[in-house]
């Protein structure tokens, strides 16, 4: 086994190397450096000349919904929130007969739009008639984090979000925005980065101005695909940032006449968009996952607690993938073997190993675990809840992670996988929801609603999505079957 590198104390990649990680600074620019109270918010809004405020929340799909509130109504917004007809906003557990939802701002989430500096955004929790709304994904994560805190743990996460820059064609299709980005192996292409420097440099400046610290930008494995990383933080902060980052990228692209997408697999012959989660558990400022590799019998720089967490992730992977890869399209990114675009970077094998991208769970350095199967369509609040639930079940039950795998799993035959006890993730969303339905751990942690378990609501929506896609007649079907018989 290769000896892991030393000197990486945080739960995120220390920077970028070989596509994803090398040693980066461990500065944690989290909520401690931002506004903490309503008074802090008032001061910042006055000092920065903020004129308008977005009160933003998300539905099951993490679609950002908002009202724009003039800043002189800040006190009303903080006290009463912004009202919405929830049924019209998306899948958030409401019918047309239900009372309005209220989006209540979290003062700590105040985020000034770097490209519109007189406008700011609050991430909000949803309430109904003064009570927390159990269908609100942000509330679900907050409840899970409170539960983990009662067990002595704080979850920290770093997220790597990949996206494509596209444009619409005259016939309504899509194409890569950069018509010179045509290399067979475009990953890290300096020339493509240079041609897109105006856009990606503005994003980089915006992320750093927000205090998140963009530490690297690269051209990813597919033509027209980019990744721009920012520092890890506590789970709620990182999820708030992920929602805002997707919104910001899309808005800045639209202002340039472009289309940005985080869709898992927009092209059948190109690598898809991941949203890799790097996770660790902390207590009192100490990373509980980290050990000196010399003290780790497996040599990965992980504690026994971390291996138990991996044991939980492996035990529930086939269920929680319905939440971390939650769309029909997600399962076209998760493939067995090597695809036409060189490497998937999204293995479908329930396994873990050291710095090995053919594994679902990768340990790029001591003290953190990366899940490479999470994709750009996930609701980060729900995905974080699902991974936390699975991992802590492993901690509570002291589940054995097994031995790390150092092989290239893309080359494994079915017989080899079986011999190593490596299971596959579900092949489609329907099968994933069936696994989720049977998982009592995730059912418990995702909580109850007025109508039953949130898991059942989630499954109902996702099965409807799968059924709608299943009923579509595709071009592939017509090409294959129209005159075959």
C-alpha cells in the first residue's frame, strides 16, 4: 500500500492535484467571521449600502426561491420573514389549500452578491404559522446537526461542484460555449482556461470576496466543464454556500448570454458533473477523523471513529444514493467500468480506498473522507443529512469498514467484484428509492412530517419523476426499434 501524505489537517482537499486534491491551507472561514446577530446585519447593510435583500429558501430539489425585500424593511423581514404560497414554490409538502409558508432569515447567512453589491441574500428556514416546517430541507439538516451535537459531534464539509458552460443552439439544443474546446483529453487544458478567463476569474474573485477563499480553478475532464473550489466549513454553512454558488454561477453566465448547468450528465459522451462531499467529524476544534498514518494500522491517517463512519456509509450507500444522486439523469453518470470519456470519476462500486478515484469513498489525505458519487443535482442539505445519518450509524454500531481497496475497479470483472465482496450501487432512481424505502436509519434521521415520514414524501416525488421519464419515447428507442422487426 502506498503511504499517505502527511500534513493535511482539514476535511477538505488542501488544494488541487491530479484532478482534485493536494495540500491546501487549513483556514476555516466559517460563520465565526461573519454576522452573528440582527445587529451585525443592520450594521453591515448600512455600511455597505445594501438596498435590497433576497429572502431565499429551497424545495426538495434545492431550487432557490426568493422574494426581493427593500432593505428599509429589514426589521420586518427578520421578525416575520417573507410569505409565500408554498404549493406554488415547488415540492415542499404543501397543497393549494395550505396556509402560507414564511421564510425566516438566518442572520449568519447574509451574503452580498459580488456582481450586484447593493443586493444581499439570506438563507431562510421555512415555518408555517410560527412552527418549523418539517418539509424544509434546511430545517431537516439543522435537526440532524443538533442530534449529532447531542452525541458530541460537529460535521464539517467541503464541496467540489463541477459545471458546464454552454449556449443554446438555434434549434433549442445545447452546445459547448467555447467552440474551440474540442480536445479529446481537455482536462487541465491551459488554453481553454485562458479562453474562459474572463468568466472563471470573475467567479474566483467573487468567491474570495465572499470570504470563502477560492483556492483553485481548473478545466475539468469534459469539454466546457470547470470546477472552482472554496474552503470547507461547518455543514450548514457549506450547504448554504453550495446553494448560493450554483445560483451565482448560473446568474453570471446568463448575464453573458451563456447557460451554466450542474446537471449530472448533460452529454452522453462526456464526463458528468459531480458534487464531491469531503466530510469529517469534529469536537472542540479537534478533527476526530485524523490520526498520524504511523498510528493507523491501515496507513490512511484515519481514526477508528472514521473507519466506523466509513462502515456506516458503506452499509447504507445503496439507500442514501437516492438522496445524493436524486434524479433520473444521475444514474447515467454512475457507471460500471470505463466510459467513452476516459474515466467516470463517479464509480458505482460500494468501496473505499486511499487516493484512488475508482472507489466510491476516497481518502485523499488523513482526516477526511470523500464521497465521489454525489452529483450536482443534489439538495446539499438533504445529502449532508443522509451521509451524516449513515456515518453516525456506523459510529454507534462500530461497523467495520473492511480493508481499503487499492485496485483499479474499472478493470474488475463481476467475478472479481464478488470475490472482494464489492457491491454495486443501484442502476437507476427507481431501484435507489426501493433501497431508501427499506432503510430505517435514514427514515429516522430525515424526520417526520404531518403526513408521515419525510422519506415517504421524498420517495413519492422521486418515483413520480422516474415514471414521467419512463413514459417518454426517446430518440434511441425510435432509432433502434422503429423498423427493427
